[in-house]
């Protein structure tokens, strides 16, 4: 009688092991085996991180093995199990790996194909075509679309993290890490609110250091020591987390009436401003998207304001980017002056701080939240609904969207919901700018 060696790998994350009964069935091109209980005497099977091997003997030839069916049945209490993969050594000595990387919950079962990537046209036999179809039908019931708020990208139909399919929820370690980070953010928020009581006692910018956490790396130390300098301001635009707003200026906009005389002290090539533009040395960052957005009003004790600045940057003779003109709002006029490096130290510094504040708002709401998290979730849900695990594109993408849906669901639950942490620390209400 043909004999197979079955190797089963259990995940290493917390609570991945199980004490439930595990059964295996083999589906071949010429027949199916009976289900076999995978159990070794006087041995604790399927412990966290374990790789267990079993000899399985079948009554007749099965032909080429197409599918492996794993069933989990309750032993005492329901005990979830994370199955990484199953490896099969055939009677001829060949090895076939059946990847899973999924949770089996309750009295669940999973049918696995081998790990080779296959398109639909590659499935020539009925059982493989049926497996592909049933997998997608099951997924489409689990991964449903929902409109969280009008104007936002569609999201998964889940009100909270525990409503998500088990396979895309945070592992226990990740969940604990998220809670700790959230708690730390709330702690910092509390500290910042507490410091509002002492704002009147601040006498210089060095007082801000009192509310910063301990600096632990050379980069943050360098920023702390040089943040007021123009070179650091330009460096952060290029090397910070949101360089995507910088554009080479091909024509000076009418809404920023800057002349050569105004910035002459910053130009190093003895050229006019227009000539510097023609040579590609002038760059512009326009925060027009913030124009007309209402400022945050969730904290009645603190007046908050929002600017929509335009910042002109200059590539100097040593190829460093420095700011040369800042206008804090979009419409020029007497009440909206243009600030220059030649202005008083603190006027220029405050103008740069407003630009940095606006850059933070755009980065957090648009670049980070909308274009990274929320748009990625749309692709993630579509992937689960339309691509079976055997599809080559699924294999390429799944690792990159592993926690995307979970973190977004957590965010909708705790961070970007109305009056959540996002509203409390932002200068504008959470969803307003996204809808713009």
C-alpha cells in the first residue's frame, strides 16, 4: 500500500498551536484517501512553532496529488490553530509543498493546493477549477465592501477589528503593540494638554524641549540642534517623509508676486529670479489644498488656525535646497505679506513653522492616510475577492497588504472616527480635508 510522509508546520505567533483533533485527506488524480487522524502517541502535537511529521498509508494508488484537505475538530474547547504549510513526500520520493498561512477556527477545514503559481487557464482538471471557484466564492462572502463615510474610498464591511476575517486580524503580538503605541500617543496628548496651562511661561523656543520625549538617535539630535536653520528646512523637505509636494517652478504664479529685488540677497548666481527659474533652480511647494478648510474646534480651550502657504525654494551653488520666500495664504494683499530670510529672525522662523505645520497636515491626511492606507485597502479587498491564493499576483501582493485592512479598521475605530485621536491632535477635523 502506498505510504506518504506528511509534515505539518504550525505558526510561531502567540496561541498558534492547538490541542484539537487534526485530520488529513489526500485528493489525487485517480482517487481520494480516507481522512487520517494526525496524532503521535505520548506526544503533544501541533504546538506553537512545531514542525511535526506523520506517516500516512492509503489503501490504493491516488495518482498525482492535487489537493490536501485539513480538518480541525474540537477536542475539549474550541482552539484556533495557525497552519503555515503542509509538505508531502510521495512514495516515489518527490516533495510537494502546500502553503496555507491561515487560521483554522472552530471546527474548520481548509483545502490546499500546491505552492506553484497557476493562472485559471492552467487548471485542466475539474477538481482544480472547482477549488479555484469555491475559494473565491467563500472569500467574497467574507470580504464585503462598505462605504464608511461619503467621499471616502470604499472599505471592508467591518465595524471593528474583531469583525474582520480571522486571517487578516492582527496577531496577538501585533495587537498588543498597537495598544501600547495608542496608549503612548494618548499619554503624549495628555502631556501636551497639561502644558497648555503653562504656555504663558514660555520665554523662548528652548522651552519646547521640556515636552519632548528623550532623544535617542543622532538624526533626531541633529534636527533638534539645527531645526531653525534654512538648510535644515530645505533638507527636511527633500529627505523627510513627504517630499511629493515639491515641484520645479517653470513659471512664477500670479498669486505669489515675488520679484528679483525681494529675493536678491538669496540668489547666488548673479541672475534674475526669472533666469533662475529658466535654469531650473527654483522650486515651489503650494499648499492650496488647505485653502478654505476650517480649523479644528474640538478643544474649546485652544484657538487653532490653519494656513495654506506657498513656499519658494532655491537650489544654491552647493546644490542645497533653501527657502527664499513664503506667503502664508493663497490670495496676495496687504494682509497677506510675503516673508523672506531678510526679515527679522522670528518673523522668518514663524513663517517656516507655518509651512511645516501645513506640510504635516497634508502628509498625515493625504499622503499617508488617504493615498497610502485607504487606497491600499481598496486594492487589498479586491485582491482577496478576485484572486485565489494560487494566482501569481496574489502571491506577490499578499505580503504587502498583510496588516493593511486591520490597521485601517483600527484607525476607523479609534483614530479617525469623530472626536478620535486624529481630531484631537490635528489642526483640522479628521475627514474634512480628505473629502476635499
